[in-house]
């Protein structure tokens, strides 16, 4: 995209439906970022088989521009995989399509995710992990307020991070 990057005004988390699933699946990160997040189709399929998963489309100005997947271990039948703790909700996936990055969408979406967790769970933390690298999400997460826990996942390839959740919205 040429010229000034336009901020996205209204960002919402929206249910993925039969009408929107294809547009959500078609969203992609920049090719250099593809090693950092699974394709949305894979995430949607995984969520279908895990009662603890929660997925939403991230929409900006009514257009699907991203995807988020949470994991709540307190839900009966939840199947833990990756970072999980009883007092934490896991942020398993957060992706913004390459055409909509650097417009504040990721921060607004994460604000909405944290608000959702505060309203609907007793979790005190949001737990996630990332693959380090030059085009990875480390700067975004640490800038948002996450901190490294010192734990590694996926055979040492992912760095665990945590965000303390206050319960005042």
C-alpha cells in the first residue's frame, strides 16, 4: 500500500459464520511472517475439536481483517496444548492480515480480548507464546505489556509471555 497508512476506526470481535468463514480463511500475514502463526483454516479446524477454544474474526470498519483464538482451561473438556494454566486464559492465535497491519488494529483487538476475559472468566492472567525472529510479534506483545516468563515451549522454539489482567474495565 502506498501513501499514508490509515488508522482503522471501529474494531470489533465478531462470530465467524458460514457467511464470513471464507473471508476469514483468506486473510494472510506477510509471507515473511508466515512462520509465526498458523493459517486461520488450521486454527478454525483445531477450535472445532477443542471445547476450550474460543475464536472470533477481528473486523475493522465492518471488514474482516484478522483472527483471534483463545483457550480457557476452565471449560469442561478443554484440551490443553501449549501454554496453559488454571488461572490463565491462553492467547493461542492473534493475526492481522498484512494489508491491515500497523494501523492499531492488533492493539484494539487485544484490548477487546482482555475486556472479554475480564467480563467472562475469573482468569488473572493472559498467557501466550511467540516464535522469536526479525519479523515476529515480540515487539508488539512486549510493547502491549506482556512480559517473558522464562519458560519455553514447542521444543524451545517459542518464548512464553504473560499479561496480568486487572478486573476493572
